[in-house]
């Protein structure tokens, strides 16, 4: 929307004409923050790194393993095998 507001028209050929004035006429130089936001959103939409990091099964926490650690877990497991 910021591009169309800057150009003043919704026609894409008008946007191209607006940028044809030279290298410094490109909209990326007139609105760098909007370009960075667009670039980050485009990368996020592709589900690539760093937005879609894979997780191994060992990294997923669940059950009583989260509640107990080290010796407490060993005693818990030992007590469950004895009964």
C-alpha cells in the first residue's frame, strides 16, 4: 500500500513509470524501512530459515521427563520398574 500511496495510482505500469527516472528514483531508496519489512515478510512466507527451524524428537519436551531431572528421574524410573 505504501508504494501505491507514494505513486498515487493503483496501476502497476504507473509504478514502473514512476521508477524509470533513474537509479535514485527507485522506491526502495525512498522507503527503505518498508522494503525491509516487505523482505522479512517475504522470507517468512517461504517457510525457510530462520523462520522455520527444524526440531528433532529429542528437543521436544513432554510428559514426566520435564518434571524430573538427573537423579530424581533415575529414582522415579527405578521405582516404577520395581512395582
